[in-house]
């Protein structure tokens, strides 16, 4: 389970970076929704990973 969460966090970081670059280039507000959702999913996965460690 821990390995899956690490991959989810990595995927969220990559998605955040790609969506951030695309938003920076185009200024399309639809990309902000993707940016926020990947950030929230990454934070929730990190919190879950930390909580499972204890």
C-alpha cells in the first residue's frame, strides 16, 4: 500500500508540473481545475502516507 501511495504522489507532482506549465503558456482557466485537483490529491495522499506510518 505504501508503494502505491508513493506512486500516486509522484504522479500528482508530475501532473501538477505539466498542468502548471500548460496554464503558464496558454492562460486557460480550465487548466486551473486540473492544477488544483492534482495538488489536493497529492496532499491527501501524503497525509495518508504519513498517517499510515504511525
